[in-house]
């Protein structure tokens, strides 16, 4: 008979190898292959000692965790089992197969039985052919699962304490920063990317929306964060097969940058977590649980700019009015004649503003004619642009002026402080003198009358000294405020170029109030006055 009887059938063995954390600890840390080699030798040796076994294939994962992470070779092993290509699964131990009790139950205790596959774990004597073995295998499985849970919890609490100390724990830096070469838990400014971040904040404040900013940056070939990081060899946290240069700025990327407090120098971590050590699905944590530590690294955006952007964002996302446009002059336009606000009214074609004291049924104000909204808009736009234009023209001059003013400003302060010092010195030397005189009086060298006269003179002097000091202090404060307000105006203007269109942000920044007067019939004109936010 040529047939090989069932009893003599050779059993095809699949060996499963997995790298594990314990191996890392014990052995040469850089050489993963050592542990795999040892496992392989041990298993092949076993097969050779058992003549009913023959090696079918080797399945080898370099996964360290043993939990539900991606294990492609494990998947291949299971598929081959299901397709009945193998008869025996051989491992160093049950824990190499999996540390997850659910997986052990599912495969070793159920599916394998169904598929008629024998499982052998050498070091823990697990063998599904040995019926009395099941309990000890289950106990082993439980112990392994507890071990995994402990490791996972330890890692979590180690991360949490790092986060609480303001250490940056992600391997991926946020755009605008890079991970410090000296300390990989610290962020340092990436100067080039930081400039892009700053310009995004500025663009938003000039009135562009998220999408418009993304388009603007793309049109100028400003690299998106992914592409920038790729260009500069910085670690990326995306898995995409798309060519990096095709990854462009998106609305979402802009929004993320405009809302991230990391640019203020604060770290907010632990926003997300995995469901459990078995389930690596990401879930969002409650805001109360986020770990926020202030001033952990250098800021890119100052607090004033950041807060302004958040405020504007809130306003822009308010429900839009029926006209579909946010009323850009809302709260700003008043009647020059009576001081009441100008209300908006619509015709089929245009929008108008009219003194609120004139409405159906009664008209209290002499300012009866409405002004077309778009007309007022054009006027204001022109006035603002003129102001900016003027400023640009004289910018150089102004800079020089600022410098000279700064110079004289500090000189003036210094000389005032010197004066103050001198006076204070005089006061203290007079005090000393007075002390001596008092001793002379006590010793009978001068008379009481003489002492009283000197005392009176001293008091007079002290009053005048104090008055002088008060004056000097007032001068210093005055100089300082002047200098500040000049710097503020400078700041507002230097931010902007000419505008093509007005928006609420520009209006709010430049203008406090607009007053619209009545029509002068003789000259066919009306007075419009603007109260600026600066002098
Ligand atoms: Zn009025």
C-alpha cells in the first residue's frame, strides 16, 4: 500500500515568532534579531526532535506590545490556519501568541478546535492536545493579561506625570516648533515655520477667512505643514501615499493653527487617549482632564493677538443677518445733529442708514435724508486708505522721528531722574544737618530760639523740595504715556497695506464712531465726521 495512513500523516507546523519587551530588556538592546533567532532555534529544535512534525512556514512579527496592534504575520498565520494549510501552531509560549485573553479564548480555545489545529507553547507547557492542560493555559492567559494591563497603566501614568511637568511627550512637533536637539521633551521655535504661523494670524486679522488664507498661501507656494516637515526631514504623523508636494493648505489646517494655545507658549496635552490597552481606537477626553501647563516654551504669538483672533472668530461665526452680510458699521454710526444712532433700512435695491429719530409716524430730527450704505462704505474706505497711504509715505520719516523721539525721550527721563536724585540728596543732607543742630541745642551750644528758626527754614525747604519732586514725577509719567500712545498708532498702521474692501475688523480697529450730518442743500453735501481710535 502506498497510502500513508492517517496515523502516520506528517503534521505541518507553523511557527510563530514575536519580539517582546522582555527580550529588549535582557539582551543587546540594538539587536532585535538575536531574540528572534533564539526563538526560532528553540522551535526548529523541537520540530526536529519530533518526527511527526514538519516545518510548513515561519510567521514573524516585530510587534513589541503583544496587544491589539497591527500584527500582519499573525493575521497571515490565522488565515493559513483557517484555510487548513497547517496542523500545528508552535510558539515559544502562549504569551508570544498573544497576551490578550480574548484572542486566546477566540483562537486557541475555540477556533483552533473547530479547525482541528493543535497549539503548543513550549516554555509554559501549553498543549491543546492535552485536555487537562486547558485550565493551566487559561490561568497563564489571565496572568499574561494582567501583566499587559500593568505595563499599559504604568506607561500611562509615566506619560501623565511627564505632561504635568510640562514635558512635551509626542514625537511630532506642532508646526512652528521643532523638538529640541538637547531635550526631546522640549519644543523650540522653528524660525521659518514660525513666520508662516505669524502671517496666518495677521492675515486673519486683516479680514481673510480660513479658506481664503489657505488659498492665499497655496497660491504663493507656501509649503503646507506636511510638505514643510517633509522638506526639512522632520518626523510626520500621517500615513499617506500621496506625494508630499501635493499636500496643500486646508481650511482645517488654518483653523487648527489659529486656535492652538501652543503658540502662546503653553502646552495642552492628553486631549485624546486610547480606549484601553487592548483597543487602540482614539477617543477624545473631557476638557477637564486635559493637562495644561503654561509657559513651557517660547511663544510665537503674543497674547493680545491671540485673544483678538479668538474674539473675531466668535463674532464671525455668529448667525448672519437676513441680508446675508454682517453689518460692518453696526454700533458705529451716529447722527451728527441729534446724537442718536443711525438705523439700517432696506429698499429693494439698496441698504441705507437713517437717523433713528426719524421713523414712521414721527420725525424728531432735522437729519431726514438717509445715506446709502455702500456710499458710506466707499467714503470710509477712501478715508482709511488715505490715512494708510499717508502713513506709508512718511513711514521712513516717522521711523526716524520715532528713533529721535525715543532718544530724546530717554534723555529727558534720565535728566529728570538726575534732578530728582539731587533734590533727594539735599533733603537727606539737610536732615543730617538738623540732627547735628539738635545735638548742639541739647548740649546748650545754640539757644532754643535759634533752633526754632532753623527748624522753620528747614520745613519750608522740605515743602519746596517735595513740590519739585512731584512735578518731576508728573513730567516722567506724561512722557511715558505719550511715547506709549505713539507706539500704539504706529503698531496699527504698520500692520496694514491698502485695503480693497472694508470689514468689521478693520472698522473696529481704526474707528470709534462715525457721525453723519444733515444734507446742506446749498452746497449739496453733508458732513461726515470720524472719531478715530487714536489721536
Ligand atoms: Zn438725528
